[in-house]
């Protein structure tokens, strides 16, 4: 049986467009609002990345740190993250959801325990920022056994040999980091250059769904739409920060932005 | 499983294929982007440590620039005052710049040059790592950027001024607790974005494996000097010898103990216990913290049940770190070293006593080690020898000392 992530990509391919993948942080700005946000933006987004926040992130820029801090201040715990996913999935069973975060939380929770909770709540995939290949081999295998996609990351610094190995061991989705940056950096490489790298990776195995992330905003998204999928994260976190500052409702604000992102890649 | 330290292999090399010590400490928990720069650095360092020319270069700068050997002196007055063990100090604070951080900084600049990098970045807590990196960068013609917590910038002003004088740009880190832990995170984030042009120097024996190795390999100079000095003083290594060192990240202790690994010398690491009446501390080994992942490495780390890194507090910015080097976790579990803590008040009164009786003025970090020596010495026989690594100079703490003790004299 095809996974929900694979099905989402298949649908997008039929519509000849990239999958729109959003990233928001669980508990930002409240547990309830982060669930409402998922409910609203899932009308337009194809796959939802959902961050479980960590207070010492080594690869996130200011925007995602801000969202994580808000969520942690509100006392978000892993238990809450799974509960939000479960509630979301009740109404949206076919929408794939990917948890993203740092390994220490999984390590403290226990790998098996964590995966069990993923399974029970309906998580479809995992991105673990600080568990690179080949250190992630065992954990990725455990994920596969539970039919949870472990999403491998590739970066502009990844050598071709290493890419081949990673792709070979990857599941149905691979994440290409567009540039040397933390999340939320300004796009400092031209979309043309990014797509060149993207195509090189695609040639290694055209069947794998390859998505591009980092530095993607309303301004840059349409220039990259030949990819299988595009991830927008920091920009969304920024919108939440902004709307809170201006005392606007972050939920409706975010829904509007994701709608307009979607229109740009149709 | 009981962990064992192997005799015929340098401690820094006693890891498995995943770069883990004892199967559970260290490793490389890093974003994909850093895999290659870290691999490249690992290959380069592996080559350089075997390169006779490079070693000669290192020794040359250690001798002429750092100032080797640093003095090894007996603290007669302190010994008499306490009555008991003979107390000595390895006065590493006499090294150029005033602390052991100069060894790691110098080696990193030499490596950066070999790697063809023109920029170097580093983190700092007490400011010594940053000061030394800025000094060495200036000497070797590298552009330097230092990440420092905003709280530490305020409390370690003299070192901040020194960095500025050396032409480094200082980036105040205002996230989280605004101390060393956040400075290291921010520095790593900067490196993720700039690893193609920039070399990163982690200021202690923490972080991804290669940084632990380079740092401990550099500070090992301390014990290379000391083992010779001890043999000159005593004719041999004394039978009952205690080597006492403060530990925050653990770089000076790793260097202070390295050459004594296969001797009978007893290693005592002293963590920062924090204020007497506070639950906060910076002593993960003493207080039984669990293993977690911080800054790319598995280690005992102060954290909550979920795995969020915990808050710390210490009067000593250099020890104010929630984690501890994987090397020390390994030494602890292998029972090769034992770890204890001294609180802020004990460190301050140790500073007061040592600087009053002796002609040295240890910073608040080694004052923690002196506090332990002061506790132990009276209980020991005069045939026993205690050596404290006086690894930093108090000048950087003059504001804090003046505030806490009313005056600061040099």
C-alpha cells in the first residue's frame, strides 16, 4: 500500500505542480492555535511539517527559534504534540504530517516509545535535523518497520558519493537544503543554481520525491516550481510573530498566506 | 558494562566508528551541511598530527608565542596554612593572554591557515577563549568573529575589551540564557551558513568529535610540561599525587591530565556548584544528570525530562555550561577520574585565601579547583602531593570580585 506521503506527491504530479509543504511549530502561539493553523492551512498545503520545539537548536534561524520559544514558554510537551496531531488526523486522515525536530527529545523519550506515539497519533514521517547519515541508519530502519518515513537530508556540501549512498537508503521523500544556511536565511543562491543541483540529485534516482527547502518565500517560490515539492517554514513563523505583534489573528493570517503561496505554484 | 581506558592509545582516539567514547559519549549529531566540513577537518587534522613539520611549527609557537613551559611552583604559604598535603600549582595563567585557552586557539589558527581559510569564528563564555582566538587570529592574519552571551559580555568586560583591541568583531548572543551555551549554539549556526569560507574553533573539549580532539590535543601541552617539571622537582612521579582541575567544558582538565593517564595520579575534577542557596548549578557530573545530546555530542547534560537543556548558574562564566566534555563522561564512567563541585561562595573564599597567601591570582574558574584542594589538604598526610591547575588569571573577574569582596588588588 502506498504511503500518504507518496500519494500526496502522486496527486501533485497529476496536477503538474510541486507539493506545497508547510512548516509550523507545535504550540505556536498556543496549543489550540497550532491545531487550528494545521486545520486551516491543510486546505492548501499538501504535506504538513510540524516542529516539536527544542531550546538549543543548532540549525535554526531566528524565526523558527522565535516560534519554538513561544511554544516552549506555553509549556508544550511531546505529549501535547502527539495530541495535536491526533486531533488533526481525526478530521484529516489522508493529509500527511511530518514531525521535525532534534534528536535529544527522541533520545530522552526512547526511540521505540517515540515511534509508538507517532504511530498511535498518525504521524507519517520524521525529519531529525541532527541525526545525519549514516548515524541515522538504525533509527531509519525502525521507522520503516513502523511504516513511518524517515526523511533524509541532502545539502550543497554533500558529496556525490555520499548522496548516492543516502539516496539508496532513503524512503519516499528526500529533502534538499537549498544553500549553506540555517533555516530562514535569505536565499543567497540563484534559483537557477539550486535547480541545477536539484536536477543532478534527481538524475541519481528519478523515482524519489525530492523537495527543496530553506530560503523559500512568496518571492522565490514560483521560480522553483519544477521541483517535486517546496517547503516554506521560517516565512510562516515570521507571519505568526508579526500578526501577534499587530494583534491580528495568526490563524486567519496564515491561512491567507498559504493560499497565496499555493496560487503561485499552480 | 564497565568502561575501560586503554593504555596504548591516546584518550582522544579511544572512540568507536561512530566517534563515540565508551559507546555512549560524543559522536557527531550534526546537520547534514556540516558533515563535509567536519569530515574535511577530521582528515586534515589526522594528517597534520602526524606531520613532523606541523608539530615543529606548533612547538615553535607554543614556545615563543604562548610561552612554554608555564611555571610549576610550590605554594608554601598555603601548604603551611592548611597543614597537610604539599600543595603546588601549575601556573598556566602565565601563558600568553592569561589562560590555557591560548593552546587551542593557536592550534586552530594554524589549522585554519593550512585549510586555506581566511576567516575564523569561535564561542566564548568567560571571554578567555574569545580573547585568545582574537589574539592568535591577529597574529596569523585571520579575520575573527566571536560569539558571546550578552550576560557574559557584561560580567567579563576586561576580556571583551581585549577582543575588541585585537580587532575581532563580537557578536552578542541574546537568545536563551545569554551565556556560553547560547554562544556555542549561535556560533555553530553561523558556521552552518558560512562553512565554505570560515573555520570554526570550538572553545572547549565539547561539540562534534573533531573539536574535542583538536582542543584536548592542544591543551595536552600543559601535562607534557608538567610531567617533566614534576620529575625535576621530585625525581619521579610522587606515589600519592592528586591533580585537581576545574571543569566546565573540560578543556584545561583534559590537558592537565593527559600525560598522567597511565600513572597512579589521582584525577579530581571540580564542577561549578552555583550559588549556595540556589537549585541551579553547572555540575552535571556531580549531580547525576542524564546523558543527552548538546552541541553535536552525547554527554551528561543538565536537562529536563523532555530533553530540553536546563538552566545553569555559576559565578564563573567559564564553567557556566550545562554539558561537559564526552571525554570527562568517559573518564567518570571508567572511574579514572572523580568529579565533585564547589559552590560560588567556596570558590570566592578560595580565591581570597590563595591570592592573599601566594603570589598568584587565580580566576574564579580555577578557584573552584583550589576550593577542593583547601578542603582536602588538611585531611592528608604531608607525604601527599596536590597540584592545582591555576588555568586562568583573575584580572577578567575584577568587577565581580570587587562587587563580592569589596576590593580587588593585584
